[in-house]
C-alpha cells in the first residue's frame, strides 16, 4: 500500500452518498481524502498543489466537470484527473479525454476498479514528477536538485532551489507572494514576507543577469512569473 501513503485524493461529486462512500473506502485504504460537492469548489481546491489526484464527476452544480478539467489544464495544472462519466448520456468518454482528463470511469463503477485506476494514475504521475523542468535554456532536475542555464551549472541554495521549482512548475502563471511564502517557507512562517523579493533577487543575480536574460518577471502588485505570459 506504499503508493497510497500520503497521497491526497480530491473527490468532486455532488451525489453526497456516493462521495461519502468512496471517501470512506479510500480513507480505509490509507489515502487522504478531500470531498467537495460542486464544480467551483472543485476547481478552487484542485488548484492547490497538495492534491495528487482528482476524481471528477461531470454533471455538477456551479461548473461542470469538463469545464473544471479544461480550466485546470489551461492554467498549466497537470494533476491527474479521473473523470466519472455516465453511460447513458450525451456526455461521453471521448469528450472527457478531450478536455484533458487522464482517465475515465463510467457510472456505476466498482470501488475496486476505482482504486486500481487511482493507483495507476498516482504511479504515472510519480514517474512524471522526476522529469526535468525546462523553460528555454533554463533547466531544473528535481531528482538531483540541480539547475542549469544552457551548459552552465548554477549552484542554488535550498530556498533558492525551492522558489525556482515553485515558479517553474507553473510556467507562465503569476504566483503571488503569499503563495510562494506558503510553498517555500511554509504556512507557519512568521518572518518578513519581503523575504520572497529578496530571494527573487538572488535568483535573478544567478540565473538571469549573468546570461543577459529576464525570465523571472515581477508582475506589479500581483507577484512573480517565470516564462512567457500564459494565454488568456
Ligand atoms: Ca453529478
């Protein structure tokens, strides 16, 4: 059961009895489970990077599952998504995969199959997490925690590395200062929030300036971004 350890599953399902039943099973099987009952809450929650896999119903109040899924993908969020489709309807599997879902399961489904699918998605994404992050000629290798600008290896401190990784995992998106503080310094951090600016400065001094680049951008009044601006 090692692949279940600490994995956090978000269930977005408006049929509360079904959601509760699945949540109970997953909890017994060693997963951490978060349940929400409408599309907007699902979107909101899935944006947090503590979620390892999303089980997403299609017919939901607020925002349907297709829209939740495509919005997440448009935002560059690659968390694996297992979509629950209904066999009988106008909603089908092809459309689920089209919107960026990784897998689908049609209702009614067996719990055992659901867990097997979740585990498969977690294994796949565990493999993916070790992949190098690349933006132009800037490369970060999560396995060795090394950073390269072109052929040049750049030494980073732990904080610098973690800040850069947080930005590079969301290319083209603006991360606000609080978000970065929570991710890199931890939610309990009580020091000066300007520490983020200071470390952004360190990263620029190591990664941008010596190479004549300007990849790490300040978005005034909002936060920081790495890479070209996201569309939209
Ligand atoms: Ca539903």
